[in-house]
C-alpha cells in the first residue's frame, strides 16, 4: 500500500482548471530547491518570495530577469458539436497558444540596514483559441450556421515595490 501511495504522489501532475500557473518563478537556485527558498532567498528575487530578504541585498544593486515561455493547448467539450455521429456531444481542440511568463526584479541597498526592491512579473493566466465551432444543431433559422471563434487571453501580472529594514 505504501508503494502505491508513493507512486501515486510521484506520478501526479499539477492541474489548474483556470489555465496556467507556474509552480516556480525565479532563478536556477529556486528551481534547484524546488521553490523552497522562501526563508533563504536574498536580493532582488526576495521581492517575489519574501520581501524581508531585501535587507540582504547587494549594496551595488542586483537585477533578476526570468523568462519561462509557456505553450498551451486546451481541449474542451462542446455540447452542440456534432462530430459525424447522431447528436453526440463532441470534443473540440483549441489552437496552440503562447504565454510569455516572465519576471523582472531589481533591488539595491541604500544603507547597511535598508533594502529596496521593485519588480514586475507575469505569474499565471490562460490563452486558448477555438476556431470554427460547430453549432449547426442549434435551431436559429433555415440557412444560418453558427461557427464562431472563441478565445481567452488572460495574464495575471503583478507589479511590486518593497522594502526591508534589518534590525
């Protein structure tokens, strides 16, 4: 039983119903530690994980640029889609979308105790596009066919300004 539980935990992927959310945002150090850097991060990235780390920023300043291109393709059910069978609801495939998940963070330390940071990052959202949906089963008239394009384009962006003072 323990082997089954461990195997299920290891094989379970992350699932987000609303679109994408990156489980990690930040540097290779953050990825190496699987995101477990909240209490130890220092410098510019601490603005994202834990602003208290700004007090440990480099006096000369620091910039962190992160980019994680995300490609998504969604499939969904359309109760009006008829895929050649007798009014059986069909599945529709969306077009592949691209979402530029990124972050730009900067910090500096004007005094020995005070650290200041500023940043902008995209942390989640969704991008999907369905073309030529088939609504021929909807009775809207004799010679009228509804075949719309439906799309979503949502990006969760954040801008941050933070400061930390070391006591």
